[in-house]
C-alpha cells in the first residue's frame, strides 16, 4: 500500500486548520451521519476523558465517512478497551515504561538526533528535511527502542516499516481505481505480514530477552498474566508503527510552522530551555491530523458544565477546540513561543487513555529543535508553506517534502 501525496488540492497546514468554536456541549452530526454530542470546552473535555461512564465499546467504525485505521478499529487495541481489561493491559505497559528506563533511553535518543543533524550538515544545502531528518530520526529511535536495529531476524528496514505502518494506520485512503481488489489484498497481506513478524518477535524475546522495550513488555505481560496474546501483538505493533509515524508527523508539521511563519524565533531554539517550552507549545497547538474529535459513548447520563448528555449517546470530544479554548489559553499559537502553557495540554488526551508515548514525542521534538537550530541558525524554507505537498492516507498528516537551504 503506497502513501498518498496530495499535490492537487491546496490543503491548509495543520496549524491553520479551523476547529469547532468553544461552546457548552451540544448535539451535532458526525461525518458518517451518526448523531452525537460535541464537547469542546477545556474543562468539559478534561472531565469527560476521565469519566469511567464514558467508553469506547462498540465504536470501532463510528464517526468517519471513510475507512477506519486498523489501529483504531481493532478491538484488541489498547485504545478500544475500557474497564478491567484496559487497566490490566495499561498496567503492563506502565511496568515497561518506568522513569528509570526512560531516563536510560534519553542519551541515545539525543545521540540519534545529533547523528542526523551531522549528516544533514555534512551533505550541505539544499536539502529535503522530510527525507533527511524528520523521517530518519524517529526511525532510528524506533528501531533502537524496540531492538529492531540489528542484522538478524529482528532487523527492520525503513521500507518494510513504512509499508506496514501505512497498512496499520491507513484511514480512508483512495483505493487503486484500476484494481481496487488488488489494493485491498495488498493491505490485508501487509497487516498479516506485520502480525506474523511481531508474533515471532515476541516469541524470540520470551526465549532471549534483552534490554529493549519489546523484551520489557513481554516480561511484564508474562509476570502480570491475563494479557491475551492478540492484545500483546497489537500493542507491540502499534507502538512500533504509531510511535514512528507520530513523531515524524509532529516534527515535520512543527518545522513547517517555525520556518514558514516564525523564522525570527528559529535561532532562539539553540537554547535548551527555549526549545523545551517551544516544543510543548507546538505539540499543544498543532494537531497531528485532520480528524478533530475522538469518539466515546456515555453509558449513563453525564452532566458537563450544566448540560446533561443522555445515556447511550455518542460523544465527540474535540481536543483541538479544548487546546484553543480562549478562557484557558488566551494568547493562542502566535504568541511568544517561549511562554509556558497556562494549563496542561490535552494533545495527548487525559485520563485512562493518556498517550503512553507522550514522553517520546516530547523528547524527540525538544532534542531535534534544539540541535538543529544550534547547528543551522540560518535554516529557511525554499518554498511557500501554501505549496507544501502532504503525505496522506494515515491517521496523521505530515509534509511529504520540506525543501530548505541555509
């Protein structure tokens, strides 16, 4: 399954994507015609995301007019589980992501970023940051983190991961007009290949555990017990694919905004503290994709800010609107990027489904911005932001190319 680069339609960059106005909860209609209640205010969103009466059950194909990504549609996904099953699987993941483990990973994440910066500088201008930086950095981190950077049976090259990622995260992509059956078959085959690879990888880690994340997840799952093998396979596959794609998208979209509209701020990012605050603001204000809402169902009546959402109602939760709620964030995206956020971001959700990879996105964004700005303070785009072509077809939207010079 090929990625889709849209050069026919002028899409707005994600930082300029409109979001629903902030209002009390109110009825709406989702793209597929499903009636729902739209929640947009920051404090309402935080409340509903943490409410155990709100569930993902039976919502795998609700909300979008097109196909749904396997990572979101599969009932075995951590995203689609609630209650005891979710707490058990989430607890297993948290046993693998200990603060000590994350602290131990930070030095080689920084080293991987610096290696890509050095290679970019050595090659000289002009360059395409997507090909030379925003894709290589997360791939290097992903393969090292998951123990897939060797030459043996666990070794994973970028082409295979890219193909499997597109299959797992495919969301409403256009089928091959000449042979849609062949396109569907290729999609199914890629998912089957990825599942088989991950299943064999887990079996090898059980026999010969290492210091990688897959080994830590397998050991934690076997220690805790009660984790279905299908859920473990989907967890490992999802962390590998989604982590890689999410970081590439976040970093690419941040660079398009910074170099295209905030060139004056770029040299300031050489300061580590400035880079950290800027990274947090960019992750907060720039979404990863065009889908505004995350979908849940209310199992009981829920009162939000004086409005009662009835039992069994579908609830559309707009993280984008909440992150731009003027009552909480009056300064907006285009204020001083060195300002700390006025309240914790909801970019990574909140409550039981808070993103387990948030630490990684933050770390790679911070290190990438700081090291790239320190090495290339004169970095600039060579094409207008309006002419950026987009890689589509997955749960994220990222620039297909970022032409620059210095």
